[in-house]
């Protein structure tokens, strides 16, 4: 018996701009159906570009190479025609700001039903009924009346629920959520996270965030990105409890933890993320890393370890070593 | 013409009866002002009696004509008489044709309205198409081909475009009549001449609005649903770009309905534009006053209708703006 093929397998994904600048430099990532993978990193690390590339929605001037296979379907390098059949049907996406991501002059129900108009042969009335069902399934009360309302008439949380309905309408195999809770109130954030966790049981959920606190709540596995590369990946508990890459450890130290109060200021990571186009020899984190040596002038590869995770570092924290 | 188009997009603008009544009151005030200015300005332009009498007429003949036209009364008396009659719908008799000015206008208006509507339809078709295509194909060959055509259309004055069209299609190819009104075919050349000017303005506004909307997040959402370009334009961008395009189109319509003087003269078109030229040349005060009154009324009505339409296109306008 052969091992079942991985449901989503991203191989050596690279995203470059016409100027020659490479923003994503070889991302490898795989996930099984029902698994939630958090892609974590600071702004500009390439996590959003990675997600957009999976839908062929890169901004003008950017292009992707490599491969991303979702249940037998290649997503990278496809023509517009093929991509249109994938978007909305095989892969759905929830964006950060639900207000600007919804069409301001169209009732929300119609915006959900549009996915069905594009990808199914359902009748107009069936599409409308299905849109209301979807709204009910994401916890929108009085959905039939809400469906006729405009985005500005809904609260932020309700708007994000509408966005999730849109992403789920085509029953996708891959659900991408790009900072879906960042623009929401804290109390609403938890509800939206719970909803995503519940509704993503049959899909791969690729959850993009810069917030380590959110990662613990939603993800099965986590992949930490820095300067266009994945520097550490592994089961969420293992990575959060015992980060191996110095960057992951530093990121975790900069998250406030009620169990471990800090005196004075929260620790920050010295230095800055490399600027777009800036070339750093060897490990990209080297200039900011306390553990860096001459060996780090050679770029480290992502190497699996015995925890089921991988780390790209010449001097990782030992497994016995505490994160502090 | 004093009516200024409001540029507010999302400002409070509830279409209540009180609001409409207020706008109509403002409109009447504007009409009164315009008519008053025109009334006195005309009387500074010279003596119509001199143009009405045959060559070699004596001073006594002229005085008799002046007396018959009521031009020997005091200016104040003439003005109050005019206003009193105008309120009752009597705009006076043409000095030249000795018929009610309103009859002359009623005779000419259908021709001008035909021409105006035909020109507006043509310029909307061409302007919106070109504006949309050049926005979608920014920096590609379509833009480089279409933009110069738009600019040429706008740069060429009507008397030049008109003569060129007559030369090619009437004199050269003998396909279309060159002057006068002789069936629907004769509408073609004058409306194309007029449309060349309006289309450029509409194309530029459409392009600007499209570029602005294309950068919005909801466009990315629509693409993430699998929407193609046609759906994107017709279902999403059309409504969101309609307000600025409609504003310009309404302005053009109001201008065209006032009579396209140059174009009507070139094509000997029996509309208001020609009547304006003839009446001004003959110092036919009542007819000029009636034309100005009509043109301003059209302006005001078109503007009011446009304002009310904003609320239909974008319900945020009707609701009084702002987010929920």
C-alpha cells in the first residue's frame, strides 16, 4: 500500500517581482484535509503573498514559480481560465477587512449567491435560499432579512461572517484566511475563530496571522516565516512550548503572557526585517540573531527533527532548552 | 447658468419631500436670477427696431416700431410686465415672426431633444466602453490606441469635426445627407459630431472611476470567487463607478438640450441652437429670453434628477451616509 498523497502540497514556491526582487524564496508546506496550518510572521515576510499565489491573485508585476498541488490539482502557473474554475470552488479566501472586502453597493445575500452563480447551475431562487442557509450556518441571526442588507448596515463581526459564507459557498477544499480577526473587536475575534475552527473541519485551513496568541487557539500546525522563507514548522504545541529557531523564540517572547508577567517593557526583537530587495548573505535572520556565528553565512536548510517539526538554523535551541 | 453640480458622494442627502421642495425652491430662485440678468443684458445689446425696419426707413418709422414693441416704455415697466406675463406662461411674441415665443420653442425643441439624446447615447456607449477598456488594459496596446482617439475627439472643435464628416460621408461617399432634417439618417452626422466632444469627457471620467474602483478590496474578493472580467465590470464596477459617470453625462445632456449652437448651424439643423443664433442676431428679445429660461430650467431639472438618482444607485447616500 502506498502512502496517501498529501492533500495540499506546496513545493519550492517562489514569488518574484519584475525588478528581480524575490519576496518568497522557496516555501515548502503540506497539509492534510481537516488540518489547520497557521502561517506566522511579521508584515512583509511573504505570508500574504504565499496565500494569494495559491489563488493566482498576486498583485500586478508579481509572478510565482514552483508548485502547489491541491488534491491533484496544480494551482501555480495556471492560466486565468483554469484559475477562475479553482477560485471560489476549490479554494476560498477570507480577507482581513470585511468592510472594504465586500461590495458596498450590493446586498450581502447577493454577494454570497454570486459564488453559486459562477460555479453551479442552481436557479436564482435556489441560490438565494442557499445564501440564507449559509448565513444561518455561520451564525447570522435573522438571516433572510440580513441577506437583503448592505455591508454598511451590518456590524464588523457580521460582515466577517458574511465573508466566511462567501468563502465557504463553493464548498472549497482549501480555505485561506488572511488575518481574518485583525480588524475585529476582541470579543468578536474569539467568535470568528471558533466559527472558522468549526467550519473548516473538511478543508485545509491556511490561517495567516502575525498574532502568536491566535495561533495557539486555532492551529494544528504552525509555520513561521521570515524574509520569504519558512524558518520553523511543527505541531503547534511543540513549537509554542519549545521553539527551536531563535526568531520563533523571539516572536514568542514579544507576546504578552499572563502566566509570565514581564517587568517593564515587553521584549522586542532588535534590528529590522530586511527591506524589500535587500540581500542578506546566509541566514536572513543572522543580523538580528544573538546566536549567529560565521557558520550562519551559509544559508541553513529546513531540517526535520525528532519532534515532527523542522527548523532552518545552524544553532537551534535544544529541545530540552526552555523558550525563555 | 448658475447651477453647480454637487460633488458630494456619500454626504447626507435624504430624498425626503422636504428636501425636494427645498431644491425646487432653490431652482426657482436660480431661474429668476438668470432671467433677470438676461433681460437687462439683452437691452444693453442694441435696438431691435433698427433691424426690423426696411432699408432707408426714417427715424419716425423706427420710433413707430419701437412703440409697437413696447420698447419706449420704462425699463422697469417692461421688466415687471415681462415677469407678470411669464408667471402666466406667456413669454411674449417674437419681434420677427410675430408668433408666441413658446410656440417657436415648442416647434424646435423636438429636433434638439432628438439630437441631444442621440448624441448622449452615442457618447455614453463610446465613452464608457473606452474608459472601461483603457482602465482594464492600463499600459497595454489597447490604451495606447484608444487614448489618442479620445483626445483627438475632444481637441477637434465641432465645426471641424462636422465639416470633416460631411466631406467624407456626404460629399465623398454620398451615404448620408449633409444638412437639414430628412429622416433618422440625417441625425447621424450631427449626433456623431456632438458625441465626439462629450464622449471624451465621459471616457476620462469612466477611466478614472474604474481605476479607483479596481484598486478596492472588494474587486479582489470578486476575483477570489472566480468572477471573470465581464462579471467584474457588469456586476461590481458598473454600479460603483456610476455616480461620477452619471454626473458628467447629466451635465452633457443639460448642455446638449440647451441647443448645440455650432453643430446645428453647420448641419442646418432646425433646433434650438439655430433659433438662438437667429434670435440673437435679430435682437428678438422675447425669443432669446424664452430660450435662456428653457435652458436653465433643463439644467436645474437634470441636476435635481441626478441628485435623486445617487440615492438609488448607492443606498448609503439615501440613508444619509456613514456606516452603520
